[in-house]
C-alpha cells in the first residue's frame, strides 16, 4: 500500500457539509458519506497524512487494523490515489471512533452516470443496467 | 458543446434543450461541434477545435471537466437545466430516503459548476438569479429554453372528448411521482364514474415504468414529434401534476403551444413566461379535491377553456418564439465572452483563481 494519498481528482470531488465529509465519484455517480472520526481521518488522508501520522495524532486508543481496513475501503472505491510527494503532514488531534464509509448509488442519474460503461444494452442510454 | 451521452430530443426535455441550443447556435452562424463525453475525448477536441465558447451540459460532466478547462481560452458556459438540488430536496421531503443530505451532495456538484464556469444558464430566470446570489452578479443568465415551431401552435380549446394527456419521460422522478399520484388520488375515481376518460401518458413509457395497475391509463411508447403532437391534440385536457421539481417544465410550454387547456400544480408552473395580457395559463391545483374540481371545470367550461388557451398562446408567442430565442442566445454568448475576457484580465494581473480539485 502507498504511504501517502490524495483525492482521485478530477473524477472524485469532495467537501465538508455540516461537519460530514462527502465524496462524489463523477464517473459512477456513487457518493459517499463519512461522519465523525471517519471524516477527520478522511480529511487527513486527502491532505497526504500517512497512517502512522494519523495514528500518532489520535486522542485515544485505536486499533491500527481498523484504520488500515478503512484506507483499503477508500482505495477500493477509487476515492484515493497514491500521492507523489512525501512531505510530512501535521494531523490535528482527533477522537477515535468507528471508521466507516457509507456509500450510496441512488443519485446516478444526476451525479454523472457514464453512459458507455453503465448503460443497459437493450434500452440504451440513459437507462442503467439492472444491478 | 459537451454532453454526457447521445441526446434524444424525443425522449427527454433535457435533450430537447440541448438540441434546440444546437439549432439556435447554428442559426446564429456558429460552427458547432457536439462532443459526447462518453464517446470522444472532450478535452482533446476542445484543444484541437479551439472554440470560442464551450458549453457543458449536465453537472456531472461540468464538475469533472471544468477544472481542466480553466486555462482554455474559450468562454465556459454551464448549461444548468434546473436547480437539481432543489428538485432532489423537494422529492426527498416526500419520499424520505436513507440520508436527508442528498440534496446537499447535488448542490455541491452544482455550485462547483457555477463557480468554475464563466456563465451558468437556466431556463428559469429566478434560478439564474439564485446562482447570482451565490456566486455574484452576472454569473448566471436566464435563457429562452425552447424553440417552438410556430406552425404547430394552434387553439385546441374546442377539442371534444374526456381524455387527459400527460407528457414527460419516466426516468425523471417528478414525472413518475406525478403520474402515479394523479392516477391514485384523482383520476381513478373520476374515470370509474365516467366523469373523465383515459389518462394518456406520453414519453417512452412501458408497463414496467409505472407501479400499480393501469386501469384508465394508456402508456405511449416512442412517437415522432408529429405523432406526439397529433396524439396529444386529441385529448381534452392537459395535466401537469408535478409535486416537486425545479426550473421551467418543457411539458407546460409544450401544452401551451399546442393550445391545450391545462390543469397544473404550482410547482409545474414555476418559471413559465407569463401571458403579457395577464390571462390565466392554467387552473392551479395542489391537492386531490382541487384537482377534481379543476378537471371537471375544464371538461365543461368552454369559456374558461378558451380564456386559458388564448393566454397560453400569447405567452408562447411572446416568450418562446425564434426571435426571442435568438435575441437571448446572442446576449448569452456576448456575456460569456465578456466574462471570459475579464477572467483573463484578472489572471494577467496575478490574481489566479483558486480551484479546489
């Protein structure tokens, strides 16, 4: 696994909304919510923090495996990619909690379905194939 | 012009908006290239074609491509269609999805497009004003959305019968919700009692699209423009039972241009160009009883039917003719180029715009 990550822009855009992180994959139309500790870790990751830097800034005990699994889930959804720079990142203290990526697929029609790769072969665009 | 996929003007109002814009631009003497993002590399085409203006339709496309186009010399126009976040918010109020933050997600995408484009376009001038209130004066303009063929405009207030017509594609959530709501809460009882005839639903519908039974409902599949207008024109009353949505609804302009008496929700009438003489474009109904009363009135009241149809035809004549369309489009292009030049001036002065990836 890479040491440092960044947002998979421009295919993915992200922002904070009312303290919750939101990431949108514009190629699939899938969107993701990260709350609480998940949002704080997400923000640190897209700024380039390593897992070690994030663990070191935790204000309480945390299982390193839960963090690794969380990072894996973000990479599997193609939200993160490897960052070329290796500059250390200062991570604000954060309160450990459940690390979870909540994923939604119910806005594909608005968020950017890929008409070629996600099209129903019989009905054509913009009909998405059945799951 | 960059669109997400092949356009199908007979199937969706969004495609119709794009198709009319293509015709309008060519009518103004522009050389236009339509770039289907999924089939051809939009950015490479923009580099090789060197257009003066790039129009990006669909927020998913524009939010992805606009960051890469910031240094392109062309003026960048985001074709907004409607404020989708408002449509999603209104729909979610009715349907209560798993997460109430869906509208904010859509807004995030739309606001990104507003801020990265030189100009955003909305058929509803009030929605353009909203964008200006967020991004700044001059950042958005209202556009004349549709080129109405004046040959098709006619007064059909004397059409006999008791049938209703609805037009709109099933993939647009407000259409599906509106048809099911009208069928279940208003039409079925009136149909069973014989007070009203069939509800014709136009717009590429299949039985799989509509939940529940089809009693009193006729779903129509693919039709050409001529076939559609002819079939709609044989109905006594047009309906627009949209309980949520945003922007100008093409179906309403279509009904008015066909000279069909209309019952509509207040949501459906948002943004429609008014009759310059102040006449009523429709009977407005937002609950089942109001709908029942309005439908029965338009079934029987010939004076009211004629009053509405004449008002609708004047609204179409003043707001949706080719002259109005071309005048507006020329203003849009000039404004976009002007804003692009000013952005270049700001850049030359060293105040580069900060773009978050």
